[in-house]
C-alpha cells in the first residue's frame, strides 16, 4: 500500500514511509467500524458464521496483501495453500491485474477474498470525483471478468479517505478496509524484521497489512502464520472477520 507507482523505485519508498506516519494519524480521524461492532450489528437471523469460522468465539485475525498480483504471488499462494490459510487480496489494476489475470483467477479459485486497491494507485482524496469512480470501477470490472464476482471491498491507497470517498464507495457498492498491523515491508527486505513487527502488533480481530511484491515479505509469511497459530489465532478473510455482519457499502472497517 505504501508503494508508489512508476515501478516502485527506492526513492519513492522514502516519501512513502513519511506518508505512512501521516496516514496513520489521519486515519484516526476517520469514522470506522470495528469487526466486533459489525458482528454485533448483524441482522437478526444472519448465519452464525462464514466458511465454518465464528469469530465471536474464535480468536480471529485477517491476513491481507496489497498491490498484487506480482511475480511473487505464486509462491505466496503455494504457502497459503500448504498452511490452509485464506487471505484477502487488495489488487491493483494497471500492471498487476492486467498483467497476471491467471493469478487473480487462482486467488479466487483457491478461496481467497479478491478485492480492489484501485486501478493505478492514485491518492483518491487528491483527484476529481470522476477520476475516483474510474479508479474504483476499472479494477472491479476486470476482477469480475476474470472471477465472475464483483468485489465488495476496497482499500484506499495510503489509507487516505474522507467523507466524499465514502459517498462514492457507497454509490459503487464498496466498503473500505483499513488495517491494524503494518510491517512497513515497503522499507525493508529483512524477513525476520517483518515477522517481528507483525507479531509485536498482532491482536484479536486484527487486520495485517503486507505486500507480496516486496522481496522480504513472502519469505516472512510461513513464520508469521506458524507463530500466530501457536498463539491460538485462526486466520480468516475480512468477510469472515465481520460475520455474521456484512461489510456495508460506504462504511470504513478497521479494528
């Protein structure tokens, strides 16, 4: 999510790291709904769980990946399959969905939640309403063509959102998903450090943000999964985390 477009050059990562601090402080001002609140607000008669997991009882945590698919995605999907873990993928359109459609299909076929991270990673709060709609519609349309299912979730680049973005997301049938755990894997190739950062921040109902396109991230995933399973966590997709509640278009979800 911190990646800047135009090839994700190292110089851009420096400004992205600065942006992270600004985003995290800015996100605190956004009106968000926690997973536990979503579960409590579920409609009467809603199914008790989704996919056999009831996060009202289980100690759940969601593993999410931004800015793919990438050349590292096949290895990541192999790991998730081996570990029997389902993740949520917030995918970019330009140079990603359009380059690796077979990986998008594989993600969906293997039970992962496929969602949007916009088409070209434009900062939504800095562009016109028509441009926002274009950034959101294009990946949704591409994902639907590949998987047969239109995404219901999106993650705004750099977490930058506001009331106007919420309004447009509601219009397009999208809920926004932020995060509670970040490894800042855009700024390091040290897999051990990425693992430590995730484990230090992990908590029940957490949403972990990682990026499979960075070199240190995928090698860290097996250790993250094994360590959190030992702590009693159950890995779920974002929809499973909210169940029996459902993500409502126009709302922002964050632990």
